[in-house]
């Protein structure tokens, strides 16, 4: 009963005690604040407040109860939220606490945001409470929550067009769905403000419209005659209705009805020699009229058949070309340029031989007989036969290119090369052997090239029984080989001919065609005449021509070239023909095809190319999707004009007049003809120079001529005798063959001079010409010899000046014999020939010295004779004549004492001239010098004085020749001939 009575009281006491315990316990910070795990926010570019979802509120279980029924509770800082902390690098946001008791806060921007730079920001945030006690110890932190904030855009930018202007070309008479497209962009970051919602043509009253995507099309058919170009102004709007900052200009060209063709094709292209490659189609484009194209094929042809032998090649002699290509020995040229040493081709018509190759024209009535010894008659060893031939269709008769046959009686053909029914045939009959039987004798090739009227290069490598034929560098096998017995042994001589075959009219083995016209080298006994053009006929005995040499001989120096850009090298297929005169292109992309066409060029590697026109033709085939030719592209035709090269002027200069003693002419070394020769070549160019005249503000243009020295090769230098031919019994022109061969040159000599051949530099030719010497081992009757030197380049295309040299012979005589025979002279009187000379360069002690030092007895004799002559003069009626003889005696004595360098002086043996005025002054000078310097010095001074008088007399030869001839007397009783 007692327990039941006090039960309510016990309960109340327990409740009070519990509350007191709870209040005391709340003073301890036991729990962490709590926040959401993820927040999403939005902020505008120009605002600083972030709208979060959910709101930023932190809760803490340590927070006191606000309402505990009827009890009052004292609030403490335990359980309050003191703030929020943001984690991350360079976060442009901050968290601001609004109410610590409720834990409410907000996020704001620390700086102005730019949506265009960063549209979204992500970072973490953490809440923390105020801890325990006044010092805030035992502070608790919440977990980290992730915050995603999106930056909303503001329409701050206007549209900008991608291009400054737009161009398009349309064909008249058509309505297009789309002519071109203009495009603008907006720098705003949001989809709404960055999108272009509308385009507008600002220009009024134009037949064009534009859609929202920027596509422009015409609203009516356009006419080229009405308007050739439209200019439109177009603007753009973004979806925020901002207009473009600048409008754009659109140009639409109207062209006439489309015709497929090559556009930008220059019909004339000028090529200046020495400039390398020249682009032929630098701006070419293919107009296809918008047809769907699947493949393009084009053929570019450079027509050079009219240049030389099919194209531009070096025009050196065939032998020189063989040497340049590597065939250095054993070659014999059968159609050389006519000269003093190779004159058997002089009777056959040729071209001018200057701008192009030397070509021999055979019209069916002409032939050439090759002299004996030029070629071996048997050709038993391996040999090579090469020739350039241009031949057209003909009849059924044989036409002989080269033939070796019997001179008399039997008319047997030992070997020959001929054309028959557009077939090339080589006849090669074998000599008698121990095993007689059938052997291959005729080799037949059926070739289109034989009768196509074009130039072709034929090379036959014969190593019996094997025969190989190369035509333009390509190999061909004979389609027929016939056999025959070897020839019977015979002692009959053979005759080698070109353009026909030599036959005896009495023979019956072969058909003959006797004619009455005179032939080169003999009477009219020829058959099987050739009708066509030949050049470069060569035989190389003992060796076969290498394929590299054959290709080198045929290769052109001009042609087409192309440097493929890397980006289109695999898109277009390019093929050349062997001589690069044509190429073929294949591709399927028009743009790549046009780029390759724009890189096609013309190249001529010759230093002095043949000027003239080279025609160009572009043939094009275009196919569409159905693999058929859908459009027809007409051929494009033009030409390359190779300009005239600046012609070099080859100049030969040096000492052109000198004298040497007879002993030098008779020595083993002889006399050097061109000791100081110089070979130079110059070109003359017109240059423009600006010159300012006094008193004028503007300069005037003046044309000046500039001479420039250049270097190039020479291929021939010829030394010929002027006057009588060389007499091989007592005179010759010689050169050191070892030195010549060391420089890769060849020498041939005849009784009219010497010819040096081979392609080499001017410096090497100059060195060889310095070595040429003249010898004469019987100089008694020789007073002078004259020679002429000519050098040339490119087989006579460029020829030097005629350099003439006159060499005088100085004869020495015994003074005593001359004095004793001074009276005997009339039958040798002759007119003295003077030349204008320059004594300024004379040196009496030079390298050609041949002086004789007189003995003391000789001097005494000379003095005595002079005194005796002086005494005779006093008693002789012809005082003046005797005085002249005394002077001549002194001169003869002087000639044994002194040496001359007479590079420009003509000396006549024992001249005696009387000039009244001049000799009176000379006598006075001689007497003064004799008293001062003695007798020897007087002799030398007299000689120098007379040399000066000879020079003055030469200038007045025409006026005084007659008087001097009457006053001149000779005493040649002691002359040696």
C-alpha cells in the first residue's frame, strides 16, 4: 500500500534526474555535422549568387532541444555549425554561413565567370561545427560533398563570317539548288546564343535567295549578256537576335554556256636557253561542266621531228659523240663533214650543218666512194655498224645504204646494208674457209620505222653468226635469215660505197642501173641507189657497241619533264616514252590531275639549243560512272618557242708575225707557230641601265651592250698553209702526239696542214695548239711561210676568226765574202715589201737568241775593211753607192752579234736603201756615237735607226715605192739559198 501511494512521486523524481543528466551530457561534442552528398547549382555569367539544389544546410545531433515540455534548457555552442569549407584548386567560389544555429549557408562567386572559357565547375564542400567550450576544442567535420555548378551564358557575342568574301561561278541558263554556302560562327558558349538562326541578303533586287543554313541559290535563270557578275551583301543573326558585326561580300560570276575544255592554257611559251626547266601549264584547269567524272586520261606530245634528227641533240661529229658516250677507240666515220682531210663527202647535198646536225641527202642519183684504207675491207672480226636514217615508202627496188663490192669483173657484194620493201637487210658473205658449206648470209628485219619518213637510229652489233639490231635503243630480232656459200677466193680489189653499190657494167651477178651523171669520186658505175637522208654512218671494228653507249647516242637533249608533288604522286599515274617527247597521265581526281598538269615542264640541256618552234598537243579522254565517254574535251594545241641563244664569238689572238733564224727551222724541235696563242669566247648581251641626266628629275633608261666571257667546248681546230702546199721532202707541221692523246684529242695531217678533232675544253685546245711547230730542213730558198688557224664548235656551227701567222727566216752571211762581192748584185734586185711593225716590244736578248760572238781577228778585219772602203769612196765616182755598201757590211757583221725578237717585223735579207735626207742625219749621228761609244755601239745604233726608217717607210709604201725601188741596190753574191 505504501509503494502504490508514493509511486507517482518516484516517477517524477526519475524524470527530473534524467533531464539533468541529459543537459549535462549535451555539453559534450559527440557527433559530426551532416550535409547532403551532392549539390547541383546554376549561376549566370554576370551574377555572383549560386542557386543550389538542395539548399546548403548542415545538421548536428549535438544541437540542444528547443522545447523540452516545461523545462527551460540553457543553449550552449555545442552542436552549432560554424561554417563551410571548399576544397579544390583555383575554385572561383566561396561558401558563406547565414545562420550557425540552423546550419544554413550559400555559395557565391569570388570573381566574374566566363562561360566561353569554362561552362561547368566541380569541387567539394565540407561543414564543421563550433566544438566544445569557449576555445572550440574537439571540433567535428562533416563528410565531403560534391558540388556541380553550371555557368549560364549571356548573349554577349555577335556572329562572324568564316571568310572575308565568297566567290562562285555559274553557267547561264540554269537554276541551281545551291550555288555556294556562306557560314558564320558565334563565340557564345550556350547552344541558344551560339547558333546562327538566320541569314539574310541585304542587297535588294537580286535574283538570289538564302536559307537559314547559308545556302545561296538563284531564283531565275541567269543571262551572261545581262549581267556577268553579281555582288551580294549577306548578314547573319544568332538565336539571341544579335546581328553579325560585319556583313560579307559574295561575288557570283556568270559565264556562257559550258563547253568542256582546258582553261588557262597558254598557246605560246617562250623558252630562254640556259634557264633550266620551264612550266608549260602553270595555271591550267579542266572544265568538265559539272559532269560526274570517274577517270581522266591525257596525252601530252612535244613534236620535235623537224629538229635535227628527231629532236635537239649535240651536233658534234659522230665520232666525237661516240667518244663522249664511251666508245673511245676503233670508230671510223664514213660520212664526215667535208674538209681538207675528209673530202669524199663534198659532192653530196647537205643541210647547213649549223643549227642542227649534218645531214646528207640522197635523191637516187648520188653516191659516195670511200677512199681505200679508211675501213678494213674484210670485217672478219666483230664489228658495229650504226647510222641515222630517214626513209619513206618506195618501190620494189633495193636501196643501198652501204656496200662493199668487187671493183671489176665479178660484181660480188661482200657486205652491204640496204632497204627493200620496207625491210632492213644486212648482207654479210663469209670469206673462203676450210669447211665450205651454207652459212648465214642475209638477215632480214621487217620494221615500220624503215618507211615512216621519220628519223631513227639503227645500230647493228655483228659477231658472226650472231647479229643484234637496235632501233632507237630497242632490240629487234630478224624475222628471216637466209644462208649461202662463202665467197670464192679472189684477188680482185673491193670498193666501199655509200648510197649505192659499185658494179662493173660487164658483170651479170647483180642487176645494174648505169647512169650518165658524174659521181663523187668516179665514173657512173653504180646500182641500187638510196633515196632518203643519212647521217652519222659509223663502223667500229673489233668491238661491239655497249647498250649504254647506244642509249646515250639516241638520247635527246630536250623533252618533257614532271616533278610530282608528294600529295598527288600516288593519285595520278605518269608514263614517258623513251625519248621523253610524250607522256601519258591517268587519274580519277580532277584536282590532283590538274596539279600534275601544272608541274609538267619543258627542258633543254644544251648550252646552245637549236632555236625554233616545238609544237605541243594535249589529248584528253574523260569517262563517267557508266565507264563511257560522257563529254568530249577538244585537243589543246600550242607551241614552245625556243629563243635564239646568244651566239658565242670565238676569238684567236697572239703573235701573228715573227722571225727566227734558219738554224731553228732546221732543228729537231722546229719553230713553234702559236707560242702565245689565246682562245677565248664571249657573248654580247643588251642590258638596261638607269642614268640620271642633269637637270631632270626622272631617270632615263639607256641600253648598253655588255660583253661577257663564257666557257664552252671546241671540237675542231684546223691549221692550213697559206700559199704552196707542204713539201714532205723538206718541211712538215708537227705536234707531240702523246700530249694530244693525253687530252683525248686526235690529229690528222696532210700536205695542206693539220686538223685536231675531239670535244674538249678551250683550255686543252689552247695547250695543244701551243705545241704545234713547223720544221724545214732546207731553208736556203725559204724567206717566209704563212699559216692560218681556225677553230670551231658544234661541227662548224660557231667558227672563230681566221688567225694568220707569218714566219720569216733570218739568213746569216759571211761579212768578208759580202764585202768582196759588193759590186755584184743587179740580177737579184727585187722590190722590198714592208709591214707596219711595232718595235716597242723587241728584246735583243730573248729566248730565241742565236748570236755569234765575233773573235778579235774578225773585229780587226771588219775595221780594216771599213777603212779601206772609206778610202775607196774618196776616189770613186759613185760615192753614195759605195757608202751604202759600207753600211751594209756593218749590218752583216752586226747580224752575227745580235738576236732579234721579231714578233711583228718583216726582215728582208741584205737590203740597201738610200734616203738622202734620212741617211744624212744618220751619218751625223753615227759619227758622234763612234767618237763616244766606239765602233761596235755605232753598228748597233745604225741598225736600230734603219729599223725605225723601215717602219716609217712602210706607212708610205704606196707613195714612195717607185722612188725607193730606183734607189735600192743589192749585193747578194754571198747569199746562201
